[in-house]
């Protein structure tokens, strides 16, 4: 489905500005950038305007020189020079749940604000993870009418389509889930590998540095999911050798399947810790422990497994699980800020040719515990619904 958010300013004529002030009394021109980078003025203009006709290596060198010199184009002149609104197409999946509601809310908020700068935002959404659908969107000829594409990448298979689109002069930026091997301009989101390392450290502290642990997540072909797993495994091997990883399983975004996988793992062999590396996996693990705790109230019930769980993302149910000590910690990736910052920074590039600092595009992963989780949860409803079946299992999460 597609939805359009547009508050485009009326097109107006004006003078295109390539000269800005970087400090009192000093201005940087494209002529100076050309001299320092050893290229022509036309080449600099193509690099700054993100137009075709320049190879990737030269473009990167020109942009680095411009950033080093402190170049920033005149935003007002750039806006006046445009004969039409800038158009950004956002491609991502949506589903029920707090994570995707926040992702969508960030896009809508940024789109409203960018309307004042003549930026039109079109949203193309799929209700489930679908690499094939994203490839179709990227290869659709009508996408060439967009100035830029903001992509929540569903898998590495998208690289060729992203590269082709970039070669045709359409800027591509990724958010939440990256394609580092592609020709996307930059990425806004968490350091997924660092998140996996944080999970290993938390479980090591909870288990006194030893025990049998498993990773349970979504599709491991997803770039973000794979990076979390690698960060977890590498940290366990390097720093916590007595933390033995016995299993790595995928629930495909289905909390019910995650619940069944954990139950099977507990039956087969003792597991003392779980890194639930997605929202769906976390929800399924907490539901499993909640049901076991309820059975303990019955006579002759089995002892509750002494499991420690480090989960991912936040919802009313997961906050309730933290309060009930079913889950001991959650890694929060701030979905609103990811999508909001990604769209704002992409627009800044289109309007001002301003590349973000490499460090500033990473959204910090936060560790949430029982006493601080509530402040990160939108709304006030925190009642848990453990026993309710999923209305659409398997479509709960993509890159969460």
C-alpha cells in the first residue's frame, strides 16, 4: 500500500547558491573545492548535486574535501532554485506492535516538518518482511522520479537493486537495517554488532560468567539480525569462554514459534540464558515463562527453569515482563528516533548537501531494566495480554 504525506512549498524561481559562510568573513566556493580536490568545477557541482556523470571514487573525494573545508550551500537559495518539490520515497514494512508504530510515527513527524522546506514524502509499505517486494519497488521505473529513497533493508539480496538505483542518480539511504556493501549514501540506526556484544555482557553478569546460552531471533538472513548474532558470539568467545552457546534459532517473527522453540530447547538440554534478539522472540520467551509460572501454582508441578533472558525492544507486554522478572533486561533501539533522524538527515543532504558526521548517524542502544523501562514506552497502557493469541503471527516483526 502507498500513502502520501505532502506539504510542498510552491515552486519559485531564484538563484542557486553554492557559496556559504563557514566562519566570520570567510566563504568556501566550489572553485576552491575543485582546486583542493584536483577536479573541475563541473565535477564538483555533479558531486554536490548528486547527479550522474561522476565515478564513486571521485565523488567521495570531492565530498570529503567539501566537508573538510566546512562547505555548506545556502539553504534558502537552494529552496528557491527548485522548480518542483523534492521527493523522498520511504520503503519499509509495517505490522502491529509498538516497534512499527514508533517507526511509522517518526517518519510522519519528520515528513510534516519537512513540508515547510518543499519536501514531499511518499511511503511505500509492506505488512510483512518481503525481500522480493522491496526489489520490485526499487526496480519500478516510477521510483526514478524520486530524488531519494529511504530504505529499511529487508536483506542482502537488495544490494544490486540499490546499486542500480544509485547509478541512475537516485540517492539511497538505509535506516534500521543496513546494506554496508552497497552504494547507499549513509545509514541511520543502531550498531547491531555492538548490541549483540551488550547482550553477551549482560548475560555474563546475570549468570556469573558461566552457563549454557542460546540466541533466538528472527530471520538470520536479515543484516541486522545477523550482526547481532555475530556480536554476541564473538564477545562470548573472546571474553566469556565459560558462557557456552548451545543453539541459534530463528522464529521468523512469530512469537508463538519462539515460545515453542524455547520449550523444546529447555526439554532437550539445560539452558540457563537466552538472548532474544528481536521483539517477537522476546515476547515468545516471556509468554513461555509466564505459562510455566502459572502452572507452578498447581500441585505436583515441575520446577520453574532458572532462565535469565535479555530481550530486544519494548511493548506493554515486555514492560510487564520486566516488572514480573520474566525478562531481566531489554535492549532498546529507539525506533522513532531512527526513522525520524534518517528522514531529516536525508533531507538535509538533498537541500544543503550536508553529509552527517559518521558518528552522529548511530542511534545509541539503551539498556532498559525494571525501573527505567516505563519512560521509553509510548502511552500509559501497561496491561499484559499473555494468553491472547496473535492476530497475525509471523508478521509481528522484520528488523526489530
